[in-house]
C-alpha cells in the first residue's frame, strides 16, 4: 500500500485522541472569560490547587475570588 493511500485513510479517520477543550484564563471583569452555561468545570486556583467547581450561571459556587483558569471536560469521542 502506498504512503499516499495510508495518509488519505488516516485523514478520513476521526483524529480525536483527547477530550479536553483547554484552559481558559478567568477574569471576573471580562465577560468573555466566563463559562457560557451552568455546569461543573475543572478549575485552577491561585494557590495551585485544581478541582471541580460549579458555575451557577452568574458566578462560581465557591472560591470565586481565587479561580484563575477553568476548563470544560468533554465526553470521549465515539
């Protein structure tokens, strides 16, 4: 099988290997850095701790003043 055919087959296969969307820098004063919908997000705090936190649509349920980054964890590819 030629390398061209292999590369074409590889391109036709889903390339999803990671289900993480990436970290978003959080700043309360910048609306575009806030999550768009209610839900649980993985957060990073100023003290270096990381854990799950709930965004209630208008703010973080806890630790709102110390969250510096957040990310949405997506379900695995099917």
